[in-house]
């Protein structure tokens, strides 16, 4: 028995190592499969891949994965790939700056799944409507919500009753959209809002002494503003709101960061950018989104989640992550 037990442990450990996962599948689009035994089965978000497995991807499809070391990988070209060969592409990369962000994204995917599994069609629809508006295609929001949430089409009549929320017309009062109360790193910022029943609005910006430094008339529900031209100083809190007649949004505090006032942010940001490269893919955009969210730079996080959705070819998993983020910041 003394000789058999160590041998058993060695075999068990060898089996465990050979079956240890390498990649966590995060986002999918189109036709994607994994080989298990002699059969090819459809991949699912959350699946874990081992070195011994192979994956297959169809035309115009997408697979976004996170390696266990925190490195992201995308597969977009049609073909069959051995997981062991994909590991070689990421194993040499330095993931020390992205590991924490990658872990956060994986955790948030689980939260995003929970968001759409809840029996809350009102909340799910309005949040999804925000995603659709963000990528400029709100016309299919009802259909998309049913697909993502796994909703039975027989209850479409219930969903239609809240369609006004999806189109954004259900808001009678003005609600500031971006930037929310947060930090900014760009001097030129797009201010946006929703709700209201008029064509003309005023964007008002005040300093920390409640002095109005800008009041811009806008037709529509978004406008770019150059904060540097207004004399906005980094490290100080400014307040902005939108108003039209008696209707007005709540005020949001914004604070501009620079390398002098927030050096630690820019040191880490430089490392993240080196890791994601000059032309970040959809998975890189998720890492950047998690980074900006961690530092409460909401407009940048918003933009990166949006980019991830678009660059993945409108992956439903990416859309769920974006919807989950919008839900967290109250941007429905």
C-alpha cells in the first residue's frame, strides 16, 4: 500500500495538470465550437479550455478569451485551432499589468448573466435600450433583449408595453447621461443626456464656487465642449447640468486629471496602453474599460465598452457586459 499510494498520487496529479484549463471563454459571436472527445459542440461563454482541446470558428464569427495568466486573445479567422498552439501566442506576454483587470472582467461577466436572468424585464429592457442607443441601432432593441435574456417570444406583448423606455422617449424629465460624476482625462468631452420634450437645451457648467463658467445652447441631446477653453483646472471639482425651461437634470461633479495632480493613474495607464497596443482589439477594449472603471473615468470606460461591442461584431456577450456597466452607473 505504501508503494501504491505515491504512484496513485503521481497519476492523479499528472491527470489534473493535463486537464487544467488554459483559457476562459468570455465572448462569442457566430458559429463557434469546441471538440470534446470525438464530438464538436457549441462553445458557451464561461467555458474553460484545456491544452488537449481544439476549437473551430466559422466565417464572420468571433471568440474572445482570457488566458489564466491574464492575457487576452481573440480568434476571428475561420478555421480549426489547437488550444496548445494558442497558448504559445500568449504565454510569452507580460500580463502583470492586465491580470487584475482580466479577473474583474471575468467576474463582471457572471454579474451580467445574472442581470438578464432576473425576472425584471423592465430593467433589462431599459438597460439594453441604452446599449442599442450607444451603438446607434436602437431599432432592434426589443428583439435583441429577447435573444440575450432568453425571453420566450410569447410574452412579447408585455415587452411592447415598455418599448418607450427602449427608444428613450419614456423619460419626461432630463437625465444627464455622460459624463456622470467622475474623473476626466480629456479636455474635449462630449456631454450627453436623455429625456425632455423639447428641441432646445442649455448645458450649464459651474465652478466649485457655484459661478457659471459656461452656458451653451444645444439643439439635440449631446454636444462637445472644450474644458481647456473654459479655463477648467485639473484637481478641482466642477458641476454640470442640462436645463430646458423649468426642467433640469441633477448636477454631476467632474474633475479633470493630469500627470501633476494624479501621477499614479498615468503611470499605470501607460503600462496598460503598452500591453493593449496602438490598435486594441475587442478584448483589449474590455481591459481598458475595466481600468477606466476602476479609476472612475466613466466616459472613457463607456467608450471602451462600446468599442468592444462594435469590434466583436456585436457579440451578445459583449453587449451584456456593456449593459451591466450601464446598469451599475444608473445609465438606462
